[in-house]
C-alpha cells in the first residue's frame, strides 16, 4: 500500500510479502534449469556424441521413420479434433444450462486423474472386435483397436481436457456486449462468431491445441494397449525408444529421442510464432 506525505511530497511502500523480482527470477531459472533444461541438455549431448552420421543413420531407418511419422501425424490429427470439439464443449458449458452440466464438466478432467494405462485398457475393452463398440463397427468393416485409428482415439481422450480448460475461462470472461453490438449492426450469428468471437478466442484455442499436441506426441501408457504395436503399422516412437532400451541399444534410443525433441520443438516454436502474430494483430485492430 502506498502512502503519500503532503509536506515532503514523497511516497513509501510497505514491504511486500511476495519475494522481489531478483529472488523470484533466480528461483525460476534454477528450478527450470534443474527440472527441464538439464535433462534436455543431457539428451542433446548424448545425441551429439553419435555424430551427424550416426544420428542420421538412426533417424533414417525405415522403422524409425515409420514410428516418428505415425506419432506426429496421429498427434496432429488428434489435437486438431480436440481444438474443434473442445471449443464446442467449452461453449456448451459456458453458454447453456442443462441437467447434469456440473457432472459433465467434472468428467472432462477425468483423463487428468485417470492413470494412462487404465485409460488404455478401458479403450481397448470398448473398441476391441469383441467389445461393446468394436462389435458394432466390425460388421461395417471398421477396425479401431490395434490400428492407427485406435491411437487417434486414445490421443483424443487424453488431450481433450487441455483445450476445454484453456478455452472455457476465456469464454466466461468474453464481453457479451460485443455480440449484442454486432447483432445490433445487423451481423448474423455466423458472422458474429467468425468476425467477433473467434479472433478473440484464437490465442486460447492455439494454446489448448499446443498443450494437447505436446501431450499426444509423448503419450505412451494409453496408446500401447490399443495400438497393437505392429512395426511399420501401429508402432509409436515412444514405444520404439523403450524397445531400443530393452535391447541395450542406448545409441538408438538416444537418436530417436533427440529426433522427437527436435521435431516437437520446431512444431511448438511454429505454433508460438502464430500465437504471437495473432496477438499483435489483435492489438492493432
């Protein structure tokens, strides 16, 4: 709290209970360095010891390329689906009141609390050819479990809460007077959503998409049960890393891990640049 003295014209502030900038910044850097940067640096240094020739020989192996391609394509597809349907679910929770809304809202967080292995077993039981849902899809020639489709479903399941919980508070704080002003000026509902609401929601949607993508790329427990783990078909990169470690092929595991780190960092940097451009564009509107 600031107090002004009328005779001298100076102000003084009571000491804050929150640590100052120097202490806070120092603690943050040390914590991030030990928890995040140090393990990543160890991985990069281990990959560097392979040399460019050894690194690329590992990454360009057909089995490695197939696993990396499957992991990132399914993660991108699942995160895109979550960006669309997560927005719709958040919209329903914020804008409408209906019986059981609070229960459904709480269920969205279930993938956060549920062990990933349990989620994988449950999804496999549902979508297996003899499961409740898989048995209905089998006569139609649709096989979900033990295929890339099953991987996508598992990644959608674990990534949906990130989009909903990121978009929901932004929708709650959105000024409805802007919608009313647009309607007063003759804008249709579709035009109001496209030109008024979506630009304001885009940063939150991109943030949720990024979090869902990051979770999906490294997901392991919920995928291995439903994927089938067939090389060149349904084998994800994290599983291949575990296989290489079990074979005591530490160089192979390090190379695949470094490749995943490089691709993930490039994707996240690209999405971050889009977010930055979007924020700057909104500030100049």
